[in-house]
C-alpha cells in the first residue's frame, strides 16, 4: 500500500521554493520503468502547477526535499548543489555500532557499479566523495548517527558506511555480513533527511530548515532494548 501523502507535508512555500517532508515509500520523481507509480513531483504538480526538481531522495528514505517553483530559482539552486554550497544533515540507525564517535570518510565512489548497479568505492574510476559521521547515541550493537554528506552521490551514505562494515537498519542493498543480528527487524530503511541549509535563490539570504526525527525511526529506536 503506497504511503499517505497530504499537502500538510509541505513545511515551507513561497513564490520560488517548496520544502516537503517526503514519507518513506514514495518516489521523488517518476519511475523510469513504471510511470504509473505515484511520485512526489507529480503530486505537488497537481496542487501547485509545474515544479522543478532540485534534488531527490531514494524511495525508502524519508525527509526534506527541495523543489523550485520557477526556472530561475531552479537554475540557482542547481548551481548551489553542484558547487556543494548546500549543507545536508541526515539521521540514521545503523549497526553494528563502531568504536569511533566521529569519523570523516573521503573515498571515491563509482555509481551503478557492476551487474548489481550499486554505488561502490572504486579508486581508479570513482569520483571523490566525502561524508562526516557522528554517533548521537548507542544501544549495544546499534547506533543513532548524524550523517553529513559534503558531496551528493547516489547511495553515498549507505556506500560509505558499508566500507566500515556497517549497514543502515532496514537496508536490503548494502548489508554487511557482520551486521547486528537483531530480534526486532526494521520495517523500512531507517534513514531520514533531517536538515537543509542553503541560500535563498531570490533574496540571497541564508535559510535553514529542519524537521524532528521521523516518528517511525524514533519509535523503532525506542523499541530496541538494551540487549538488542
């Protein structure tokens, strides 16, 4: 059953931009193979008229997505993303919990690598990617992470965590062999885009948007026992 989307998930709008809290399970843009599947861009278009996609989240990732409402704003926001002037913060539940508290990963990533079409570390053909991780809390084998990708490649957070032998709970693609064997299984990918900081495309003023932890993620975290 597709996730329920209501216009109340638009957390900010003006004549230039829309900020939306996307639910997990909803595509950001039309599917390349099945155009009949619901997607956020089309749902917003039904209400606002044409919107321009600035960036996207994976279907199973929840959280903040930014859209432009005109071509000029779209061009400027694209420039900011391209030149890495947009600051992004994600929340994730991952396992196994590492020994480090803070970690910066600078490893080149190759998108759509091999027959599996996943994102993988590749020294010769990959593009340099940077992600900063910070442990917010631990419950034995599981940790709550703040993730800040400086670059913005597909599956970047998941691929970089994989290099540490870690996986985001509920992830069926990047799942290290040594991931914690939990009695309670995550119902979805435990990853949320929680904050965006950028420059408004028309006023040129810095703007920041953040949302509380996803209730599904927080509920799952609270249900994990200390012996998980």
